[in-house]
C-alpha cells in the first residue's frame, strides 16, 4: 500500500517565508499567555498546598462542599467537580508552615459534616512550598543539561553545529507552544503534565533526526542541488513515514483523550498539541534554522 | 545461511524465554519458592499513584539535635565547674552551637577544665568583664557538629524504620534522600493519618520533678522561678471534643529519659477497664529510677512525652524493679501506637513533613483499570493498522512490539524498578518509537524495491539505511533520558528509566528480531513478492 506516491514534491521549504510568521505568531501568543494574560497555573505539585479528593456515596451538591469549607473558615479553598458522580477536588493554596495540620483538620471536619453520606477520602496531597520549588529547579536543570547533550551529540553525528542548533530550536519551540496551550486552556500544570512535556521532547527530537538523517544521505547523492532543494526532497521522501508515525501516535493519544478518564484527559490534550507542534517544528523550525545557518554563517566551500 | 538463521532463532527464543520468566511473578502470584532461587526477580512494583498508599518526605531538623547536644554539654560544664569550686555566673547556650559563660576565680584552673574535658568546644573569644571575671564564648567544633547532625539523621532513619516495622506495613520503603530528607513509601496503607502520627512524633519521654516550692500562679504571670519551666497537660473531653490544658510548674532538669526503656506494652487497668502503657526499664534505668524515687518520696514526678505532661503522680515509696506506667485517657489504638513509638525509641531531632501524598486504594485501582483499558484499545488499534497497511510485514512488526513490551517488563522486574504514571508515559513514548522504527524500515525497503532491487538486496539495504536513522534518533533520545535520570528527581527519573529500557529493547526487537523474520522469508521461504 502507498500513502504518498513516490516522486511527490510538495514545496515544503518554499513556504518558509509564510510559516516563519505562523511560528512567530504561535510563539508570541504562547509567551503572551504564559507571561502576561493567563499565566501558568501551577498545581499543588509545584506551588505547594493541599489537594484532597473526596467521593460521597450519596448525591452531594458542590455548593454543600463549598459551604462546608467556608464554615470551617477556609475561605481560600477551591472546590471543583472531578470525574465521576459526587466526586470533588478540594484545593488550598496556602503557603504556611503547618499544612499537615490543616489537611488533617479539613479531613476530620468533612468526615464529621457529611457523616451520613459515607465520605471516602480518595487522595490527599500535601506539598510544602520548598518541595515544589526544588522540583521545578531540578527539572529545569535536568532538561537544560539534556538539551546541551542533545546539541553536542547531534552536532557531532552530523558534523555541523547547525543541525544541533536546529534540533534544539525545534524543541524550544515545541515546549513554548505546549506551555502556551496549557496556559490558554487554563490547565493546571502538575506532575503528569511535566511527564507529557518530557514525552514531547523525546518525540520531537526523534522526528527531527529522522529527516536530518535523510538529508545527510541525500547531500552525498545530490551533489549538484543546493541545500534547500535537498531538504525539500528529503522531507518529501520521508513524508509517508512522517504521516504514518504521527498518525499512529495521534490515534493512540486521541483514544486516551476520549476514553482515558479524567486523570488522563489533560494529559492527552497536552500531548495532542505537542505532537502537532513536534511534527510541524521538524519541517518549519529545525530545517530553516539549518538552512539559515548554512547561508549566513558557514564559509562557502563547495565540495 | 540457514544455519546462521537457526542460531539466531535459538538466541532470540532464549532471550524471550528469559524475559518471560523474569516477568512471570508479576502475573502469577503463587509461584513455588525454588523459582526465585533460579530466577533473580521480583514482581514489578507499582508506584503509589497506581496501587494506592502513602508517600511521605520528612525533613530532619538536625539543628535541633545540635542544640540539645550543646545543651547537654552546657549542663555537664555547669556541674563540673561547681564540683571544682569555680564560681560561675551566667551560663547559657547561644544560637544553636555556642555557650556563653561568665566565670571568675583562678584563670588557669577553669581553662584547664575547658581544654581537657571540653575539647569539642573551641574558645571563640574571651573578654575581661571586671577584674577577675571573664566572659568566655565557646563554639562547637564544626566537624563535631556535622557528626552530630549525621548521627541524628542516621538514627532518625533507623527509628522510623523500627516504628514502621512494628506498625506492620507490607513492603515499606524508607530511604535517605539528599542529606537530610527521609523518603517513606507505604503501599496499600488504609489509615494515613494514623501512620503520620506514628512516624512524625518525636516521642521524647522525660521524667521531671514538679516544682513544689514555686508558685504556679506567679509563674503563669511570667515570674518563672529560675531552673523551672511550665508545661501543660492536655486532655481532650470525649463529649465536647474541647481541649483542656492544665499547667504544671516543673523543675527544668530532666532526671531520666526514654533512652533507658527496655520495653513498652499496652495493659488494661482492671479497676477502670482503661488501657495504659506499661514501661519496663533496662538495668541502668531500673537503678536510676530506684535512686530517683528513693530520693524524692512524697514528691510528684511528672511523666512527659514531647513536652506534654501525661501524669504527675506522687511518689509513695522507693520503686525497685524498674517498672512504671503511663496513664491517660487512651483508647486501645492510641495506647498501642504509643507503645510502638516508645519501644522504637525517640527521634533524636524533630521531623517536619514537607510532602505527603496518599492515594486511596480504590482510586489507584480506577486509574489502573482505565489506563489498562485505554492502553489495550490503542495497542489493538495500532496492531490492526500495521497489519492492514503492511500485511505480512505488519504481522512481523506486531510480534516485535509484543516482544518489546515483554522485554521492558522483564527488565523492570530484574532492576526492581517501580512503575509510576510518568513511567507509563516513558513506556508509551518508547513504544511509539518502536512503531516508528518499524515504519522507517518498511518504508525504506519499499523504496529500495521501487528502485528495482531484488528482495534480498532491498531487505539488506533497507535495514542498513534505516538502522542508521533508528540508531541516531534512539541514541539521541537515550542520551537525553540518561541526563534526565542523572539530574532529575522522582517523577522525572521514573520517566527516564522506562524510556531508556524501552529504547534499548526497541533497538533489539525492531531491528534484530524483525530482521530475522525478513531473512527467513527471503532465504528460507524464498518468497517471490514481499508482502509489505
């Protein structure tokens, strides 16, 4: 079976004058939303605070839970419906010292208040502010170092810095766009979403390397063509694979999105955005960066 | 050529069998004991986010251990100087590791005591206040301070381990994280609050005399007599739930601590049918207790736990035999937990809970069930799609994917890794990359066939070319994963572990095992057309 007929030549790279604007606008919207408009809503994992997930065996309205929290004197508690029937998330973003005691107080109070409704405490997370900060700092550090390693390895394998830079530029683009989507959709940035970001990094660099590899091979074959044409041919030659791979992964993620339940829902949404961005960035970020670099910074030495 | 193929088949089958054996304990729970002697494996542990349980991170406040260490030195110094007849004025601990001392008399004499018996304290400064009166500031040796801190943390770890063992939790995990944090994982625990109280409590048991001469009312107004302190007895009214606090004026000096305990058990008071905790001291403790009670007959001796007065009975007579009891309004559970913490000993320094996550067992099961269902659906769809699109080659790819999952599970079992939610994300990514590897190979072979190559040549060339790409992309991702593992924490690491294992399994299954199948088709079956 053939998805893409051999010899197909879409002019991908030729559209780069247009897509530069697409990328620029996507990045601007993302950064704008993260830093100026919506911000990034950190969950308990990163911001510190208390999260309690409760389920009642009998119908309870959300306002009853809110009322209970107010009566208790916890005005800054947020209550939201979660997943199944009569299930709620209670969140307190307090950065005071004795969160543990507060969490205990809330639990005993709720147990008492909803005595007849068989309250089940399904999940409790109490994270001190220091822990969240540590996690953020260490994750950032780990990701930065892994980027540096990718840069060096790719530059070495392809014998040119530009390929490393192109790959990293694509990664940075994907991360910004994904965080932008998280911010715009108002999702809470928590541990599972951090795992998604890591997954997207892996997927995106994989995608980029596949095309770079074909470029490396074609440079030797098509000596007369300029680099731009070689990139375009390479992207076309690997187009079948790109569509198949991204398509299969997308299919899986869509299933997770629709059937995975509330815990997976945000996770899958973020992954969808990241996948689209990761596939796009290979063609329209990584490749143009290499081309730009070769045009302006590499001494012309015709082999 | 066929011989070569046969040998490869034998090796691949052996590796697969081994992986299945490693993974077996995870699927079948009642394997005979000899199995584990032959196969060095365990079942794959699920993270607490998947199976339910509690995750705690405690920070040991090691400075407090330094404080009480310096405090003890100060008390000894006071006694020593008095014994030698050296007049002492002010003698106090300052900050956490300094002692300020005002002393008079012969300079050589007290200097000798300081340098001979208190070499762990350095003289920071000595100033002359008046003629014949000096103010000396001593500071704890920094190496000694580090040692005290380290001991405190080690001991805290040990004590907590003891307490949890006695509490009875299956497969607890208690490890040191960084320098002063203790990570505790208690799978499947039902009552997290109770466990927290048990683990987090300092459980410092002290015996102090009640200050009978001092005036309690005056003291409550702020005029606390020198050498005395006020502590409270807290009692919860079972009807209203209100807390009543009764003040006690006590001598500051601690006569005895829980260090000399040999045993602590729950017993029932036959008269009131109320549980209490019976204490038994070791030999030193028994002797000490006899001395203390003998010297203070008709006085009140307060039993204090973590600065809470539990009771302050009047000593009727000298008590020999080394037994005492703690009474209070306990229920059986409370008394039992108290006995556990007393038996396991006090924490050398208080601990602070900086992170607690507990997942109820039902929620863990929910996420597993939903995760498994959606994983199965998606795996089935991907497999069907591969067969639909690549026919025979698709079947080969699907078998490789199944083997990939078996290998990863086997590796997780032998490395005793824990599978968490981020770990599953890493697994999914590695499976995505495995699918990608198969697609790369198939597309490449198709391309080579299109160029008019023979089936054998197309397979050779297709694998050779695609292998370069797969290696480059997988190794790049692997390097990134290794860095994430090295420099990341908890969840980041969980992701990196499954991803790394997945990538290595991927190169093996997608490149080598499928290659065998293609070679088999081309060389042995000698197909005329490759179904790809």
